[in-house]
C-alpha cells in the first residue's frame, strides 16, 4: 500500500527530553491531597441543604469544604501537568476523574430527581418506547429522530430500570467522562505531547457551559460526531492537497513540528473497516439528532477539501446518509419548524427569545459569565493555533481551525430556536480546548516557573467562571422529586386529551409515556399561561384580581374544559429568576388569586405542587 | 498500544460478556447489574467491531470502542423499533454473541501472530 505522507514532517530520529522530563518522583503528597479532596467532597455533600438555595442557586447552599475539595482536586490536576519528570498518568487520570465527579455528580447525588425540566421531555419519549415497544412518527419530532431515546429504552431494559427517571440524572457525568476521553484521544491524535492532551481535557471539562450534558440526544450525537473526527484523523488521514498546501504555506512554514504524530499505515481491509465504522457512527448520529450530522459533514467536508481525508468520497457517503434520512422527514420539518430561518448569520446568532420582563440581577450576572468563558476559551484557542503553526505544526493547526470554524456554519441558515450560539460553542469547544492544550503544554517546556503558574491561573480562572455559571442557576434547574410524582399523578388521574397547563415553564409536565395526549394542539411543549401572550407576565396581581383571574381561566379553558393548571416550587423559582408577575411574590399572588377564585378547585396537592381543575367544568 | 495489552482487554471483555447475562438472570444487587451490563454494552460491541484495526494509543482505542459500541446500540435499538421487533434482551443477546465470536477470533489471532492486527 502507498503511504501518502511524503510531505509530512516526520518525527526526528532523536527528540531531546524536555527538561521537565528528567526528574521522576512519586507524588505521594499529591495522592494524599486527592484522597483528602474526595473525603471533603463527600462530607460537603452531606452538609449541603438544598433548601438553602437562593438566587445564587447551589452556590449559596454548598459548604466551603465543597469548594475546597474542588480546588484541591483541580490543584492536583495542575500539579500533575506542571511537575517535573514524566507526566504521571495515574495521578492525572485520578485528578481529572475527581474534578469530573465533583462538577458533574454533585447535583445527581444531592437531588432526588433528574435536574432540568426539559429532561422530562426526553424521559417521556423513552417511557413511551418502553411501554409501547414501537414508534409513532405522527406524535412529534422526537419520534422521527428516535435514536437516543431507543438507546435509552434499550439500556433501561437491560439495566433493570422500569423508568429512565431512575438513571437519567447520571447522564451528565457519563457524557462528561466519555467526552473527556474523546477530547484526550483527539488531542493525542494531533500531538505527541501528553501534557497537551491532559490540559485539553481539563480545559474542555471546566468550560462546558452550553448545558447540553444531560439525558438528551445532543450529547450522544456530539459523542458520535467527535468519534467520527477521531477515526478520520487517526486512521484515514491523507496528506494535504494543493489547497491544503496553499493554506499551510499561507503564513509560512519550514520548521519541523516536534509534536507531529506518526501516521498509521492501514491495510485495505482495515481501511474498509474504518470507513464502515465512520458510516455507522454517522448513521447513528443522523437518526438521533437533527443538527449534529450536518455539522459533522461540514467539518469533514472542509478537511477533505484540504486533502486531509482519504478517501474523498467518504464525506459524500456521509452526506448521502444524512440527506436520505431527512428527505422523508422534510415536509414535517418544513411544516412545524423552519429549515432556513434567515440567510443572515448575524441575525441567526443574535436570535433569542424576547423577554417582556426583567431578569433577576443575580441571574443576569450569572448569565454574563458564559460570554466570559467563551472569550477565555477563544483567546486560548487562537493563541494555541498560532503558536502551534509557528512551531511548524501547520497541518494540525489548519485542521483545528477548520473544526472550530465548521460549527459556525449553522448560523448561515439556522438560529436553532435561538440556540445557534450555544450549539456552535458546544461543537467548537473540544477543538478550542485542544489548541489551548498545545499552548500551555509548549510553555511548560520552558525552564522557568511562570508557565506552571500561568497554567494554574488559567485553570483557576475557567473554574471560577464555570462553577458559578453551572451551579448558579440550580434553583431554577432543580426539579423536586415530588413534582415528578405530581406529574405521574396527573397522567394516572386524567383522561387522554386533558391538557396540562403550567402556570409558567419549569414543571416536568412530559414525564409520562402518554405525554403526547396532554399537550396543546400544536403537540409541541406543554402550554403555560404565557404561551399565547408573554405580556401577561407583566401583571403583578396586586390589583384588578377578578379580571386577571378571569383571564387565567380563559387561557386554561382554551385548551378544554378538563384542562389542569399547575403551580409548583420549580415554576415559582422560574418566575422569580425571570421577573414574571413581578417575581416570586407576584407568582404567589397569582396562585392566591386562583385558589380564592370560584372558577378553580384544587384537585391535588403535595409538598411542592398544587394542581387546579376548572370548577365550572 | 501493545498486542499483549489488547489481548488482555479482549479477554476481560469476553469475561464480561459471560457474566453480564448472569447478573440479569440471577437475583443480584442492582448496582452490580448496572455496572457489569453497562460496561458490556458500552465496550464489547465496539471492541469486537474494531478488533482488526491497529491503534497506537490506548486513549484512542478506548474512545473509539465506547463510541462505536454506542453507535451499534443506537442503530440496533432504533432499527428494531422501525421493523416492529422490540426485544431488547434478544437484541443484546445477538449483539453479545456476535461480539463474543469476533473477540474470540481476534484473541486467537493475536496469540498466534501478535503483530498482524490491521497494519499494512
């Protein structure tokens, strides 16, 4: 077989050891610190009381020792990266494992049900499959892209869970771990520098603010997408073509890249097997998620055009799979959503749901941390790419730039429900982390002390931005188990066709297998009092109560005489965060008006939920 | 990634494939069932599918094995729903048996000719 890497700079016969690789030591103290961090985390969880959450979410409820545990675990990670001597892989693995555990398992342990109200949309579809053993594409878009739900139901059956609610809370830790492994593997494929790979993992894991690591098709599809990129880059990589050569030379080259990995030669049968795996991954991604396969095709298309992928027709086959699945679903997508929102990328990336009320100032502050994280990650990525390019690593730099840039193509046609920015960041972040890893790892080769301090500072900075962003909205994201019980009670005690009307968003209304019989006429999300007219949230229920209560009645009655109106703690927190009805007090006044009205009667109540029926029905 | 390490991993997965049905069939604590079955579902099909591919690095091998296992699970579960044949245990049995056979073949091949996996 012809090996197509003649122009690729190969690794020099002699690579001098980095100064840092000279003095191996057993990091006994680091292991002890890691053990202490684990113990502190466990104690911290025992001391945490969710009732103490305020506008700062879980940040105010977590004890100091929880933060100390995170700082120690992150400190050990940084120590493993910057210490002299060969990188201690067991220590780095354990350190990052503990950081992931602290960041992504804390809510799973503390809370008695999966967080995020919208998780229950996915739980409902999975329960439908578990109960019915079939799909009904007429129900909603989830039943048309069922891959993730089918896999969830398959796992639930095999693991012995009757209800995915029992394990869905752990999805965020699971995906965080799997994605960390993928980022590590991709980084290793693009550089031989072990430190760069570990730094990439910690940067990725501590900056993932997009909020997509939960029981949903998106993280599954992202996993499959990154695996495609990994397989292509590690086993199907070709040498650049003329275009790739032009791009590589555009900023000058000539130096030998000391971190260039050695290419892997493959037999024809092995190459065919890799192509088969890539197509299988693309198929599974395509049937699971509406957006991801297109981003994957765009990414692979760009690097194929530059000659980095062989065979070139692989991307064509991936595109055919993707389009072949879209065609039978095209009319449904066009009728219910928009295939193209706007051809103005600026408008698509700016698109946000318009609010009519003022967000709580604390929540606005927490929200502002997300752009700050993006900025830090972006700066690290740009600097890392430029630095790698200047060190002779032009092809890895070009590939990473292509992978960071491809997700931005979403914005050319779609705002993705106002989430185009978030999704673009989600898909770009693994590659940004890889480039950030290159930067810090190359600095760490210097004899000076400051690169180690800089690495510690960067990790401290991203954690200090990410932790408030991730846990600061937990008061809104927390779904009490009692609300899930209330949802199940509703499903068990109402007739099909009874619409569940939320007072405001935030209730896990689609938790049951028959979720589709309790939604509004559009079969979209469960309606709420603001679905038709958001301006209704401007009423603070301090005056003119009979008329306002009459409006509430009319809104609920519009969905049928058997409709149910739901009030709960999670919705109250949502109202407070977004300043609806004047905040939490206004929400209480709204419910008080409903409770005292002759037009509604209380039919169910538990510690966190009250459900009202129409009294005159 | 050495062939010896790979063979040991594949032997461990073969053991996992033998234990997993027992954790489902016998009355055992659910945590054991969850750990064993999850590991089998997330590792064995992928390891079997890429058994003939060369991987120079353990991290790349692990990542590909997990992702391909998930892809096989997603595709298998979805296709079985589409064709109206929803039998998760049977599907898992079929995938497990196929994985077992492929892994046995690969272990035998590695044992006989340690340097032959996938390289040109």
